[in-house]
C-alpha cells in the first residue's frame, strides 16, 4: 500500500440478520447494508461519503472505526489491517458518531478530561489538553456547564473536540451538521476546514449536497450499499454535462424562433422548449450568456427573464441513481 | 495488560460514581423497602414466638442478614436502566471506539454498584442495632463481601438484559420477573424451614438462597460452616458467569 493512503478498502461488505414480522412467515432475513465497497482516501484530504439515509454510510464508518466487524473484504486504516490491528487503529483514529456520545450529565471539561485519559493521557496532560481544546473550539464560556444545557451547535463542537482530543491522524465524522441551524452549520464548516489545514485527514459522511460540495476534495456517492461514482466535486459535476441557461419569452412563438437562433449561434448540448421557456445546455454557459442575449436582442427576440444554473451534485446523484437525493431526504 | 485493565477500570469506576453522586437521593431510595420491612414487618416475626427456623427472641438476628441480601438484590437489580441511557446517548459507542478495555467499561459499573450497595448495607445494619441486632463483627465484614458479590451478580444480570433489549419497556418487567421469585425462594422474608419439601427443593436451585444461609451463619459467628463455604463458592461462580455473559453482549454490541 502506498504511504499516502490513509484508508484503503477492497470489497468491504457488511450484512445483518434482521427479523421479519408480518405476513405468513415470521423469519430471519439477511440484509446487505454494505455491498462490496472499494475506497481509497489520501492523506490530508477531506473525503466525502455522500448518500441518502440508509445508504450504508454509517455502517461503513462503523467498520472503519472498528465498531463493526466486516462480514467480508479487506481494509487498511492508517496502514493497519482492520481485522488485526484494532488497538492501533483505535489509538490513532478519532471518531464522531451521529449521536455524538457526549456524556450529557457531565460538564464539557469532565467529558474532555475522561476522553483524553481513555486514550492514555495522564491526569495532568488530560486537564491541559481539555483546557486547550475548550479554547481552540471557542467553548470556554460554556465548558464548565453540564452538556445537557448546550445548544445543538455547542454540543456538536464538544463532540468534535472529543473526537480530536488525542490528536488523531484520521477523523471520522458522521453527519456532523445534521439537524443544526444555518449559522451553526456555517461555523462548523469553517472549523472542519481549519482541522484539514492542520494536516488531519477527514472522512466525512453527509446527506447534504452543499456540504459535500463546499468541504470535500473527493466525493464518493453511495446508494443502496454501493459506491456509484467517485471523483472531485468538479469532475462529478462536469460528468453531468454543461451549464443550463433558462430563457423565458413573452410567447411560445418567440421561444421557438429563439430556439432556432440559439441552435445557429452556439454548440448546443441539449435544447428544449416548454411552452414559452427555453432550456439550453451548453459548456461555459456563464461566458456565453451576454453574447447570446445580445444576439437575441438584435433579432427582437427579447427575453423576459434568464437564469443560469451550473450542475449541482444533486444532478450528479440524479444522473447516476435516477432519483433525486432531496426526494430521499424528504421521504 | 492487567495494568491497563486496572487503570481503565479506575477511570470508569470514578466516572460512574460521579454520576451516582450527582443525584445522591437515589442512594437512599432503594433503602426504603428494606427499612419498611425492618420497621413494619419484623415486629410481626417477634410476635410469632418460636417457629422452625426462628429461635425464640432471635428473630432480628435471623431476619437482618436476609434483609441485607434483599437489599443486595433489589438495590442493584435496576442498574441496567442507566446503561440503556448511556447506549442511547452514544456514550458507550464513544467508549468502544477508544482503546479502553472492554471489561473495564462493565467492571467500572459493577464495582460502583457494589460500593454503593455496601454503603446502604452498613446504614441498614446501623438502623437495626437499636432493634437488638447481635452480630459477630468479623462475620459482618465477611457478609459485606458476600453482599458485594450478590450485588455484582444482580447488576451483571441487569446489564446483560439491558444490552439484550436496549429498551426500558422490556427491561423493567424482565427484572421484576426475576427478582420476585428469587427473593421469595431465598427464605429472606420467612425462613424456608417453614416450607413444604417441594418448595425447599426449588430453593436449592436458587443461587441466592445459598448467600442467605451463608450470611446467617456468618452473623452467628459460624465461619467454617458448610453453608458459608457453599455460599461463597456458589455466589463467586454466579458472579463470574453472569459478568462474562454481559461482557460478551457488550462486545457483541459492536460486531
């Protein structure tokens, strides 16, 4: 394995036995939560694991954190074999689960001190580290209060500090901003970028397109326990195609004339007319748009409105799964 | 390795003790039942005069050791609820992804439970002194060890079922179903000397009845009786067995 690979998995798979109720037969059924996952995460990157609820994100993360034993397949985390060197992996990986896992009855400081001690720090070092992390994550104003009094954003900061207290080389973050208000999300995104700047590798699972887009260097889209596509956000988006420009005209007749003109003027990837609206897909839409508007104007085909949309990761998800990720979240 | 187990167990023990002392009133809540027996039931025994298993005028010396076993059973039977709390809030999972010894996670809990139990037993014994309790001091100290083992056994059972069900709704009836027959079949409230043969035989498969016999001998100062040896052997074996069972379940929680 190459030295700059932090996570490497081959055919990682996990099945659960689930009890079925209802119908004529009450029986047990094997459910494949993760079906053969191949991953490579490079040192220093934020690797986004993007997919809807129930796609197998958390299960994969739990395997990587040694919490679940893979049913089959191989994995190396920080160069350590997942099936043999669990102790070393636990010592060098930080893990923040969806639930967080802070002890709500205890104060932030008590939580941090115990966590540092569980990783082997002596009492004095643990206290020093706890104070340092309280400072670093701007928690000093509330760190002495019981965690049950924290806001969602404050609790999340404590959760992440708990995952970082032993200075891990790899941080596993499971849906860090799910359920947070917009300000707290923005703040955490900033914190996560700072962590990356500090040199740590981050494996981040998320169901939010914008989060993956903003934070991640590499994204793997997972659906139904399988990775569907992997790449940088830019690669994934350009794989969907060009930008879409939507023109709205006063009438359907004008829209059809505009369609003809646009077809002559640019190398069109796709053009469709819906009533008085023209959807045009082209490369470099942003640069072409002023020119196109001028051409339309010169033929008296005045558009009433124009919007430009770049492909989003949602379009990527739609392209590869045939479903919108938002639909899944709403369901 | 064993140094690590010791270190981790100490951390977990302190953490759990802190939790208990955050709401200290619960330490006294579980003493309510035995104290009610002491105040409202024991006088009835004295009124019975001499019956099989209760020498005349000695009711208190027979009754108190059994009452302390009852406290050991009921005082620790419901500790599983706190574990469900910790599972639900993700605390246990957070512990499991650290290198902490898995045994220490449970050991830190059962030792806390045993410690709190001993405090309760000593308080109950002190309350019983004005009622005429005569107890051999060494016998009492050895009995405390026995109660601690009974407490560890019951606590481990409670944690085992908590790890099995992971929901309170299933845990409460299960624990009630266990504690009631187990305490009735221990001859705690009334001596089994009064029981028909089939009931006596049934009590022989109840490990806690051996603890009751042993502690009664210890209170009377019979340190080398067969009952004492049997009591310790049975309870140590039970404690080890159920602890390993719940430890297996904790390890399987992450599997």
